[in-house]
């Protein structure tokens, strides 16, 4: 697949490199594609990765990962033009500036708000409920960390589940986009446990079955 990754921070950089090393074609979208930070990602991603300005990076992409900070998403979307029919993967969490909780957007969740800002786009939610350390290595002993995802388009969720699997997580379909708020609340709970309750960031959620 051809994937556009908008954002070169911890989440965007990690997912982009992992997808490129898994065989996908990845274009990092950055305001400064020639920066040292981006060049390091391209070196790590190898021949399957390149970088461009955001509006150029999404051209021809099968899926677009929105990995920019929540306060910058609306402005980022406004620069991309008409996204009707495009697959947008939202990995954001609308956190308060002091990380004390979530600021619930008017639409009910970050993913639903993105769908309102980008009418016609196919918005799905994933990659917001695990830390970067887990994204780099989702295996905990013999068990894979679980990556929850949701969306209203079943074909898009099949693609998303494959992208989740490709980087080593166990994908778990949480339902329609109306479940995005629950996944975002779960991410806030993870942040609370990891950074305020001493669990640490090298931890993840997993589903046990029998």
C-alpha cells in the first residue's frame, strides 16, 4: 500500500518506519522534508520511504495517517483540500494542555470531529491507545498488545486491521465511529496509569480469552 504519514513525531515516525520496513510505500508529510529529523526517519525506513510537503504527500495515497498534535489537526486538514472518499486514520487524543483529562470536542470525540472537519472522508480511529515503546515492540512475552480500532466503513476497517497486524499488534474491532470516544477515554486511562500511577510507559492493554 501507499501510505501518507502526516507528522514525524514519536507516533508518526515510529508507525511510518515500521510500515515501510514491512513493505509498504510510505511518504512522510512534513513542513520541512529536508530536516535532519525527517532524514533520519528515511534512513531508518529504507528504500520504501520518502518525504514531501503534506499536500503533496497525500497524492495517490491509499490511506492517510493524521499524526499531528490534536490542536493542529483542523488547520492541517484545511491545507489538504477535498478529502472526499479518502481514508483518514485518526490516532489523536484531545488531551487538555496539562494532561489532566480529555477536552471532548463538540462532535463527541476527536475522530467524529475530524469527520466533521473533513466531510466525505472515511475516518477510522486507531493507534491512540498505546505508547511509542509498545508501537516499536508490541510483544509482551508470547502475547501481542491489543490495538483497538473503530469506524463506520467496513472495507476501510479491513485495511486498517491489516495495517495494525503488519506492525505486530492484535487488532480488535470496537465497532462504529461512535466508539471513538471510548477508545480516547481508554487512552487517557493508559496515560494516567503510565505516568501518574507508576505503571510506566513500557506497558499496554491486552485482551485475555479462554
